[in-house]
C-alpha cells in the first residue's frame, strides 16, 4: 500500500528530508474578493496597465511559491515567474472565466516550468545529482557538517530524482505532495481529472520512494503478509 509524502520524512525511518524554502521575499498581500479580481481582469483586458499591475501584486507571492516548488532551483525562479506573467498578459484575452483567474494563471506557470525542465541538459542533471549525492554521503557521518548546507544538498538530490520522472508524474507529485494543493485545484491546473491526478501522484510516490530506499534515506516497506 502506498504511503503519503509525510511517511517519506518520518524521523523514525530516516534523517528528515528538508522542506524546500519557497517563501518569496515580498510582503504578503491580502487576497482580493473574486468580484474585485474579475473587475481587474476585465479592466486589464482593455489595456489598463494599472489594473494589470494590481493583479501582478495580488498574485506574485502565490506564483513565486508555485514556481519555486515546480522548478526546484532558486536561480531560475525569478525569470520563470516573470515569463509566467508575461505570457499571461499576452494571453489575457483568451481567459474565458471557466476557471478562477488564479487557476488559469498557475496553469500557465506549470507550462512555463514544464518547458524549463525540457530545456535542461540531461547530462548536467545527472552530474548535479551525482555531486549532491556524494556530498550527502560524505557529510552524513560528520557531526560538524553545516546542517543548512546538507539540507540544501538533500533537496538538490530530491529534485534531481524528480527530474528523472516523466513530467506528468513529476508535476502531479509536486502539486499534491510538495505544494499540498487540493486535488481539484491541482487537477484543474494540469487539465486532468482528480482521479487521473491521484493515479499519477501515487505512481510518482512509489518511484521516488524506491530511489530514496536505494540511497538509504528510507527503510524498505515490509512485504505484505510479513509479521
């Protein structure tokens, strides 16, 4: 039986994996009522830059966090966020109100990050994974190691493992298990049904767990029927 992400960081099984810091360095903003957002969207469609600026301020924090989870690398996040908003502005006339504006905007972010993953060199990713794994293995026995540095390296390994998953599995896992989105919201962003999302997320967990067991970060699950 598959186990949720929480079990991947059970301290009784393994040194806890770090939760990736995704907090943008901006002041939190109050969410606007849906009616206000609708009015801003309509105004932005007519070319009012002040309305678009307000939408940007309202959603920058959530888009930043969303992209940070999806991309897994700090260096690229700012550029990916800016590309997300640029694409949204260009496509604003195509927004048909069938979903919430936030869902539509976050769906654009998914596509932007998807293209980013596809553009990365598989050789570079493999090298990065090996380097991070060696760092973690060599540092683990030492009590003097910088814990923050080790946590960052572990996060790099997790995302390197995620990079090897098919994108449809990786995206489902990130949205549900790392970002913690409700099933309906995550499914809407990916354009699939909640049932399909559940299947993808489960398969991703199983494959990721297998890799983490090989690294010794997780204890193998007991076989069914074992006492």
